[in-house]
């Protein structure tokens, strides 16, 4: 569906639509067909799009009408299918009890006994053991369980009443049913329709998105990685012209170069371009893994693939161009992977051409070097040039080299409490110094015995700041500001495809206030310096509620979601009578997949109050109702479950916290499924459709090697949702919320305490930094609806203006926001209507602004703009 001047694949065009809201239509075609029929078709398309929460702007509507009838119809289907897929409405949601929630049994235990008795004792030749009726018992297909058609209602069940597996579509037990239509009963807020706009230059739009992605200073979100790979595949080596001089994130670099290398015809150009970006041996390894189709973060099992000879020689030349000490140390970071790659690269085949590579791999593989051989003599001579790094161990028949890495030297210096020695090493690597700044500062304070830092530490800090990553600077500022008191809990997120989390008590010595001031001041000066260098705007508009959203810092394990909420952020509990959670999955052929949607309920002290899952379908007073346990998800229906949560009734029962969970009951990991996703919507009444795309608040993919997903923690008393997006390590065997109730309580308590401690930077702090440094007039939309207006005085410096913006010390107050005509920098939870052309900014949900007229930024783009 691309422009004739650019052969974009349908998938790439679809990704542009989903990412930017721009629709690219065929050009140069004259309208044909009946005009009235095209008008009616367009009205039908607009009605369908409204049903999934989207609308067409005027120019896009006119462009569609100007197409031939068949092309307009195809374009309309393309637009609708992609919008529906974003919300999940392109999948059939058929729960076990089709008349859920009304038909869900009140007594789950009685239903279980009824099922087990039928399974054990029902016979086709005998009357039903439950009702005594004759001729009503029959075997179902394909499971062959015996079911009485009087005891189990075929109008209500969508699967076998005994095993809950999907039945054959032609199974006579399944009777047609009609849900009561009581009107639209889901929460629908005015202005919730997202506007789609007409795109005119797909190459310009794609190149702009690609530049922003590769310039990002934090690891990309999985959805963005998919987008990047699609663009690279579509445009090929043309993207080399679009790349910035520096690509900060090495996984992103590997994704680009590894994808391009798959085309052998252009491998030479790609390798020549890659040489300017590849700085370490790990960079090379990531590119090789990405080229082989693996994950360049190197945390999962990677495929092994022998590179062609030109690629192999180019890789060895890259490695030879690195520092010997850095090369040797870097190989040891991924010892097993490099040992496997050594065989594929033939590192010893022509060792005189790359002696440093040969020596580094000899150390890695613990090769015994014989001084009398040419290779042994050359390697030992090269090692003698660095006596502090290489040691010798005599073995039978020769010598084996040992290596003392930079990291080990740092650890030894810190263990000896040698602050000066550690700083001499840490100055070489700015990121490592900043990550260890808390530790080194504590050692410095302990040695001095006073509330001051060693001059060497402050000098080292000033020296490395200009080269530091912006995300690290922001994180460190927020962290240090809270170090005058213990954290409620320390929570760690280990690396890996699945984001696990574990917490511990904070036992670190506190930092004195003066020390914190000495550390934070230079960090903020550096951030302000970088922000002031960015393009300015006549005006900035901010939203105070950005204080509830955290700066995204580890997005590569984040779930692909409809709304990209940074992990740890707080969202208001949507207004409505009931929260309806949903899950849908499609199992691969030959593998049965049983996903279970569950919610655990806890009191204010995190003691378990109740559960709602397949073992407890309906809570007292219908405080929570489960749609029934579907135990398989084959095509065409797949599997689907719903779970309704009624907040006021739960609060009346003493429930404070609710944790929804998706389990893979039979331990099939999410990444093995054809597709699997979950989310929630808001429901305002009884009856109506089970799933309505207009009411979907969040939809996210179930991905990675995990088997238990915890998307959020709900605080019913505070009416808040805390987006945590973590995966709980599974226990052996079958999974259930009852078995994991203790781990879930610890997870909920720890993450709420950690993310609520203020130790992570917020988007409010980041947006204020941009606004104060780039605009002289800042308007802040407060939580109460009023607008605070702040104007920078002629003699006011940026730091002083930033303090006033963060404190909202307004020069004037307005009852509402009045959009102007000048380009605006904006940041808020939702974009406001009628932003002037040329504006730029971030919104959690873009609904009104067109990516053709206004530059839409992701949260990561706000961070990346502050790069060194």
C-alpha cells in the first residue's frame, strides 16, 4: 500500500500507520465507480473505525474518496485491520460461558464435583448419573468426553464441560446463542477517538522515525525494535545515509547492521559503514548474533552460523584494530559465546595477519604456548609488552597466560578501600564511574570522617560528565536525592528476556546532605548545559500529571503494549463500575496451551483475602467474576478468558490491593505461542458484548520465555494502577495463582515501595528540564484543571527558572489552556487539540495531533535528546 515512488512493504506501511497515525495511499489514480457508493462505503468505514476507537481527518477522507472504488475498499480494509489489531478486536473472544457474567456458576466446587463424577462414571448406554434422563448422553469431538445435554447447556458452553478444551466447530453440542443487547455499556470518554491523518512522503516519515530510534540512548522497546527491523529490511543499504555519526545503544547498532548483512550483495558497504560504529569486541559479537537471527542483547541462547569468508575476514580486521587489553577483557565477558565463534571465524588460521586477535583468543581458550614455535614465540613476545596485565603459568610442555582485567583491578582497589586507585581506573570509563558513584562516595566519606568528598572524586566526576549517557545522569540525580534516608526496599531487575524482579532490605550507609549536594549539582549542570543546546520554542506546555510517569530506562524487556507506559508509572484507576481483564491466545499446531487469567486480592498488610481464578469463579456479592477456564486455544477461536473486578465491593470486603496475573498453566512459555495478549477495559453496566475495542484501556503482548506475567498492581483505596510489567519465575510443574500467592505479595509490596520512593526520575522532572532550558514561557496544566503561567525574567538564569517551573511558582494563573499559533514544546499524558504546526513533544496517548504537522516524541526520545 505504499506510494508508487517507494516500494514499501505492506508490513512496513502498517507499522508506520500504527506508530505515527499516518496513512499512505496510492497516488496518481483517478476516481472511478459510483460516487454515492464510494460515499456510503466511506461512511461504513468510519463507523467501523469508530468502533475500534479511531477516526479519519478531513484530508485523509478526501484522499480516500478520490481513489477508484476497488482501491478505496482495499485501503479501507487495510486501515481497519491494522487499527483493530492494535486493540485485539481482530480476534474472536469466546469465553467458556458464553453468557458471562450472568451464567457463571455461583458454586465452583459443586461444578467441579459434577464434572469429575461425569468424567469418572458417565456411560453412553446408561441414563445420566446426574439427572437420570435417557438418550441425552453423547461423546463430544475431539476429546470424546461423555456429556449430558440436559445437565450442560450447549447454548452457554463454548468448550467441553468436562475438560474445557475447545470443540470441533461442527460439534452438535454447541448451540447458537444470542447475547442480550442492552446498548453500549462500556466507559466511553468524549474525545477518546484517535485521529488518523494522510501521509504524503513515506520515505521522509520512515527516515525520521528511524533516525530517532537509532539515536535513542536507551535500549529500544520490543515494538520499536520490530519497527526498526522492518524499515531496515524495506530500505536496505539506503538507510546507511540516514544513520547518525554515533549510535549510542549497541543492541540497536547490531540490529541494524546484522539485518543489513543478510543481503550478501551489499555486505561490503555494510561492513565499511559498521567499522565507524563498532568500538568493542562485544559490539562485533552482537552484530554476528543479530546477523544469525539471534537476540543481540546476548542474554538468551543464540544461533551459531558460519559467516561467509568476506564477512569473516572483515570481522577479524575489526577485532585486530582494537586495543589488545580491551579486546582480551571483552572476550572474557562472553567467554562461551566467543569460544563458539572462534571456530566459525578460524581465528588461528592466518594468525600473522591478526596477532592481537590470536593472543586474545589464546588467553580465552587457555591455550598452552610453546616458546619454540613461531606462534608461541610471537604471542609471548606480544604479552611481554603488557606485564601488568598478562601473567605466566608454567604447565607441562609450555606456558599458559593469565589476564588481569580492568574490572578485576577496580574491584581489588575498592576492596582495599583505595579510592584514588579506583578513581584512576574509573575515569577511563564514565559509565562505570557513575554506576559506582554511590559506593565510591561512601568510601570517600568514611575515609575523610567528614561530610565532604575527596577533591579527586569531584575532579573525576567533572571529567567524565561530558561523556556520560543522559539516562544514567537522570537516574543518578533522582537516586542521590533520596540517599539521605533508607529506601523502603531495594528492587533489582536482572537482565534477560523475561523481566524478573527481586527485592531486599536497604542496608547501605546514608550519605550526608552536603555530600548529596556536592554530587547532584554538577550532574544537574551537565543536564542543563545539554538541554540549552537544543532548539528553542516560543512556548512550552506541560502537564503536572507527568509526575506519575517514570523515565523509561530498561525498555528492551517491556511488553509490546497499546499504550507504552514506562515501568513503575502510576495511572489513575479508570472511572467505571467494573474493570474487565481479558486474555486471548492461539496455540501452535500440535501443542496444547492453557493460559489462566487470575487475580489475587490482599488487605492493607498484604495478607491474602481471596482469589478469583478457575478454582473460584465467582466471589461473594459478585465482587469478582471469572468467565470460566478454557484449557486450549486452537484455531479458529483460540482461547479467551475474562475476569470482572468490582472495586467498591472489594473494598467493602477489606481488600486493598489486587494483582492480576496471567499463568501458563501447563508451563508452555509465551514465546512458543502463535500469538498471546492480555489487557483490560472499563465496563459500566450488565450485558452487552464481552469485548469492545472502544473501552480498551491497555492491551499488551505476552512475550519472551516467561510463563507468569504480572502487568500491574492495583491500589483500590488510592484508586491507582502501578504498571510493573514483570515476570515471576515459575515453579516446577503446573502454575496457579494459589501456589504463587506469597511471591505475588512480595512482588507487589516491594515494587510499590521501590517505585514510590522517588528514587527513579519522573517524566515531569525531565519535561521541566526541557521546558526551562528551551522556552521563556511555560504553561503548566495542573491537576485541578487550572493553568499556571511562568515567564522567565530577563536576568534569570536557567537553573533558577527550572526551580520555579518544578515548584510551579506561577507568575499568573488561567482557568484553562488557550492554544496559540506559535510552535510549542509540549509534554503531557494526552496531547491537546489544535497544536500549532511545527510543534514537538511527548504524550502518553496521541489522539489529536498529526505526525505530518507535529513531531511526536516517545519518552525515550526526550532522554536521547540530552545526549552528549
